[in-house]
C-alpha cells in the first residue's frame, strides 16, 4: 500500500510538472530550433567553417602529424566509447555478443577513409537540402553528379594517340 501511494504521488507530481512547465519547455525547444535554423546563425556557422578551412582565403595547413601510439590510443578509446554507448537493456534483449560484434563491425566501417568521405559528403548534402528547401538543391546536386560521372566515363574510355 505504501509503494502504491508513493507511485501515485510521483505520477501526480509528474503530471503537475508536465502541465505547468510542458508548454514552456516546448516553447523553449521551438525557440532554440528556430535560432539554430535562422539565416543569421547558419551564416555565422558557414563563415566559421570557411575561416577554419580557408583562413584569409587560403587552404589551411594540415594539422600536426600524430604519432602511431597516439593514433592507436585514440582508436582504442573511440572503440571503447562506442561499446559503452549501448544500453544494458538493449544488450540484454539482443545479446551481449551480438551487440559487441555489431559495434565492432560499425567501428571497422568507420575506419575506411573512402566510406567516411562519402558519408561526410552525404551529410553535407542532406544539411544543405534541409537548410535551403526552396533552392532545388537536390536537382542541382543530381545534375552535378551526373556531369561528373559522365566526364569520368569519357576519360576512362577515351583513346589517346
């Protein structure tokens, strides 16, 4: 009876908090999303991106070369972090070995530079499509991709004398 009363009290308090602050929290979330998608903020982020990769209009110098032991340690820490991100509930439902093997597979996939490059390009494309929905970005990127593919095919199959 004590547990039931306590559970009912907690449920009642949650309902009061949800009713009282729910609209305010939703409003704050909407304001934050509107700010993140505002032209001013996007312009600021694009400027930061440009200045990071092309300071003073020149391609930035590459960062320092990391030593092999630092690369190995970073790789180990990243793999460990990915393993720790999976909830215990999911591990119990799917199975710990299955989850471990799945995370190992995903981690190994992230080690492929070409796949990472393609993933990065796709993320940038998706970001641009969502950010500028009225600009026909998808059609433009498709035309650009087709043009690049056509040139690659012509270059591959051309006969040089």
